[in-house]
C-alpha cells in the first residue's frame, strides 16, 4: 500500500527557533493536511491544502504557522518561532479526493525545549 | 459544529474474546462519514473501518465491525477474536461530506488485550 512519508521522525528545537516539518504525500493525491496530537490528548486538525492554497485552517493555525508545497512532491509545515506548547506529534495526511480514505504519515515528534 | 465523544478512556479484553468500544457524535449535517482509527505505541494512525452515514448496512472489515445507529448518533466498534496486536489507542472520528474537510476526533479509548 502507498505511504505518506514524514521526516524527521523526531525533532528537538529550542524555544523561539524556526522548524520545518516535511512530508511527501502519496503521488496522485490532491488534498493535503496537517494534524497534531499533544501527548495524551486527541488528534487535532491544523490545516487543509488543495490546489496550492489553504482551504481550511483551525484556530490553532495562527500566524506562526505556514504550509507550502514547494516542488509538487513535498508538503511542509513551518513554525516560525516555536513555543513550549508546540511540542506534539505532527501528522501529515493526504487523499486523492475528498471523502476518500485519508492516509496518515507516521508522524514527526516535535519537542520544544 | 461536529463533536465526537468516547466515554471509555480504557477498556480491556481477554485474548480471543470480543470487545465493543463506544462512540457517540453530534452533527447538524445529513451527509457525513465515520471512522475508527487505531494508534499503536508507534503512534501511527491506521484506519480500521469507515462508515458512510447514508448506508444503513454496518461496515465490516474482517474481525472489526461497527454498530451504526444513525438516529441515536452512535457508532460503536466491535472487535471479535481479540488478538494481542489489537492493543492500542482507538479513536473515533467524523467528517462531513460537504463543507468542512476536517476530521474531528474523539479523545480515544486505550484497549488492553490480556493473554
């Protein structure tokens, strides 16, 4: 089965630093998403991306966050100035069409010190 | 707004037995999808089963089946012949067919399988 690939699997950063989380969605997918999960809590939607623009974002996704699909294969999440509360597992997901199966990557564990 | 509630923080089952995980949801939409995801200790999110709200027939995937009660807004997961590998967090989730694309998750149920 095709996979969504996320790198790195773990990222440690200092508070205030910029971090970029990388994802390679499945090649023929058109809809891309970022979710996050703070340890012990439920998975929360951050942002959806379609046709090279954000289609929906949550209240969590403030000005410190941005997404980009720079080269037609990668899909990145940037956090400009990390805060302690940004520590979480970040999941990338993709699907070919709306309401089709959503494929999740294995996640990037971000630790902000 | 959609909400998903899982009232059982933890459940346990004996190997080879059957267990049912509960989920209720609330939505004002008529067309939506419901899911159960499994999250093992590796924390990867694995789709277990999916149900379209317009379908009356309950979805089944091998040992996993759902009891979808649309009027009651209930969507429980039954795991038959439980195996040690079924031990994980299980999340119920919903998404509307139109409008918002976001998947809304419950808080999860931690399932322990005892040998």
